[in-house]
């Protein structure tokens, strides 16, 4: 007698089986949607590199977000130890003390930073120059004192990026003249923002915003799918929250250099920290320069270079490199690259 199974295997092509598969697929979609909706932003700020650093990440897990942010801050602390101009223990200080006598071997990170700095110096005809430290160090912004003209003239010959000699094979740095001072302050924060982003990506964070003062690098989008929106500070406003424009930032970096960051008034003139390497005096004609590019190491250094170069030459540099820029002159006029028009939303004084 033939036996009959009580639970025959369903035919994969049968209607019940097809309905079950469809429902399972719908369930997976619904679960995935719920997971996406659970994603939110986590933010943490610390004082590093002589400024406020804020890291914002998008994640569905607070534990994962906290761990990734912690590792990113750890990387920033490590870089600060290598690149701090004022710390006697940093590799930059070792270069400034010893590299005029003999080549100094440095880490991969310090070498890469200096290599990028010299690249930007070359492309901006020296408007950005990390050897400007020999002159910048003469200014006392805390004590509100500027150096005498004679001392500036004496130090100015020490400012020349072409006298920094890098040897990738030996990973060494040599300074051609005694008394030269490398000051990477105009590029370190952007470089650090890029490195923090690399750490966050390696930790599986799908979207983040790293702000090292005015040097910001973002990727991905906010939990609702909208892009990051960054405010450009009004250089003559009342504070950081007073902005003249906003711009969307997706998989890009943005930096602003302004004469409002560190300055004092002397004899009716604003003495600020953006020193022209060619004259030894604060650059004139521009009060704010903003640059957008794929990497913050470029936006940071180029914002300084464009500020010092002036409106016409500054825009020319940005256009040649394929980056976007917004420059505000000393009369409050706005000037921007053609590719940026229509992408900036002005909140005041738009032209």
C-alpha cells in the first residue's frame, strides 16, 4: 500500500510558495527601511590643534558612532603631536631646530604634509609659503605688537619655499638656510580633517562632517538624505553664527580664511595673521576667501593663497585648478568662480 506524506514539500512554482516569497521580500524591504529610519546624527567636540574640532557622524548605532569618533579624535591628537609648530617635541620643531645643519628624518605624515604644501606653493607662485614662519613669528597678536620694519626686512630672505628640500627615498627634510622656520598652520587643519575622514570611512561610517575650525570636510548625506549645508561667515559680522551665505557640501571640503580670525588694530589699521610671504606684512585688498575642493588639505592652503593673491589673481588660480572660490574684497564686494554661481545661497548683500 502506498504511503502518503502528511506534509508534502510545496511546489516552488505554486501560488502559496510565490506569495510566501513575495511576503518575505516585502518584510526584508520593510526591515531595511526601518533600519535606515533609525539612523541619526551623533556629534562630539573637543579642543585640539588650538581650536574647536567637531565631528558629526551618521549611524544607526550609538556605540559604533562613539567608537569611530573616538578613533578619529585619536588620529587628530597623533597628528598634532607631529605637526604642532609651538610644541618642542613635534617633528616640525625638530626640523626648525636641526634641518639647516643636516637632513631630518620624519614620519610619512609629516613628509606628505610638506609635499602637499610645496605643491600648493608652486601652483600659487609662493602666495602660500610654509616658510613664512620666520616673519609670522615676529608678530605678537596676544600682546598686540607688530615688529619694526627693519626686523621684517632682515627676516624676509629666509622666506622661500624653494629652500625646503625633500627626499622621499630617505624621508628627510633639509632647510637650505639657517634661521628658516616652517610654519604649517595654513595647511595642517585641512590635512587633519582629511585624515579624520579616512578613519571614519575605515570604521564603516557612511556619512560624516569633520570641522577643524573653518576647515571642513564632509561626505555622504544626513539621515533624511539631504546634503550637509555649510555657512560662510560674514567677515564683518558679530560672530561665528553671523553668515553671509550657505552652500551645500557633498563629498567635498570647504575652508575660509579671513582677517577676523587673529588680529589687532594699530594706528587705525587691522594687523592680521595672514602675512604676505613676499612683503612680510598683512595682505590687503581681501577680507575673506572661501575655497571648495575635494580635499581639505587643498581648501585650507588655497584659502590662504587666494586671500594673499587678491581678487583677480585669486580667482584665476582657483579656475586654473578647477576649484570653486568666493572672495570678499575690502569694500564688501563679492567675487566668485563661474562654476559656483547658482550654488551659493546668500543671506545678505547678494550681488
